[in-house]
């Protein structure tokens, strides 16, 4: 989920801190007999709830703790209790919607946000979240209607134009997507994701302005994987291998566990006939991501070029183990035999 949904993480932390600030001592017998869940945060909040059973922040804080460890049913139950005591708290509804979405209960997630928007029809963060949920569920027309409601409230809401761009992007309407993202960054130049989308869209147009857009994103966050990958791909696809390799290597320094940069660098080195270096890159890709089918295949191809038929055979077979319908790997394996 993008930055709008990521606000829920901030909300959860705030709810948890709010609960923890209530430093009541639990000395009654019932509290001492509570079975431990093994999670100190959850157990501590449970004790506090026994002392203050009408405090919604405690239920919300425990919901956040359960959510963090995948206890979706418990989190939903606690947020329901929190809302029973404080039905006007829209942030509780936002977090509840996120839990439903992560729990693959998308219809309940959407209904929760629709109800929140009815309660607070002028609250832009709530409308933005509703628009994003509609986008996720492929309800582009509804999402765009929600965006238009936001723009009636604030005609210069950058996130609304970003959401508009996201919808047009998913609808394969590149011109309107570009126009929306450009409007968004004119209002707020720090919208990193909008710059990345613009880079991708201009790349598809074979327009060199793609690099400028990726660079704008990297000025905001020099470690952003999407911007780094997009810029490297731009150079790679146009045969500018040295530039692409430099970015792949920079990516690996910043994100040493990111398999795809090793794999793509391997392809670039293979195109340069740097066989040994290509092999090392594919090898690193398989170590970072043991399920990377193509990395095994190309490591096998390079091993075959190097005359290592046993190594090639093992890698082709591993690619087939991971993807039994992979015809290129089967053909390569048959040719070895």
C-alpha cells in the first residue's frame, strides 16, 4: 500500500503510545491470573483493560499490538470495543478498514471506509483513503468520484490529483495520468511516487524526460528502489549498459538483499560479454532470492558457456523444479544431454 495507507502504521503507534501512557498498577487477583500470550505489550494492555474496562484507547492500543503480529480476529474485536466506547473516533475506523483489507475481507474494508466517509464527508484524509480502497478494488469510476468530492473541498489537494493519476494509470489512459501526476507535483514537489510514475510513463513514450523525473524522485529519497530500478531500466533498454550497471551496483550497495538488481546487472554484463562477472551477479541473485527462476536459468547458461556442463545441468534443473512449465530451461537441459 502507498503512503496514504501507511498512515495507519503511524496511527497504530499513536494509539499504542496513548495506551501505554496510562501507567496504572494492576494488583487485583484476576489480573495476576491472566494467561500470558507471550507478548508483553498485549499482556500489559490486557491487565490495564481489567482496571479500566471503559477506556477505548486501551482497546485500540491492544488492537494495534494484535495487528502487528497478525492477530486479525483479536484486533477486530478490540477495535469494535473501542468504537463502542468512542464511536466518533474516525482513526479507529481507518485502522479497522486496514485490518479487514489485510485479512482479505475487502468488502468489509470498503464498507468501513464508506461509513466513515458518510460520517465525515468533509474530512479529506478519510475521503483519500476511501478513494484508494476503491482503486485497489478496481472501482475506478467510484474512486474518481471520490476524488472529485475532495477537489470540491480543496481544489489544490495534491494527493487527490495523485489518486486521479493512479486511476487513469490503471485505466491505461496515459495522457490523463500524466496530466494528473504533473498537477500533483506542481502543488507538492515532494510527492515522490508521482515523480516515479511520471518517469515510467515518459519511459514508455521513449522520452528522455523520464530520467529527469526519476532524478527528481531520487532527490527526495536517494535510496528509493522504484526510482533506481526505473532509471536503470531506462538506460538498459536503450543499450546504455555502463550507465545501467552503475545504477544496479549503486542499488546493491544500498539494498544488498534486493535480488533483482543483481539479476539485471548479470544480464547487462552478459550483453557486454563479461562472462565471469555475469556469473557472479546471477549467483548473488540466487543467494538473495532462492526462488528466482530466471537467475538460475541464466547462471546455468553462463556455466554452459564456461564449459561447466554439470553446473549448467544443475541450474537448468533447479529452474525447472521451481517452474515445471519453463520450456527454455527444459530445452536447454535436453540440449546438454
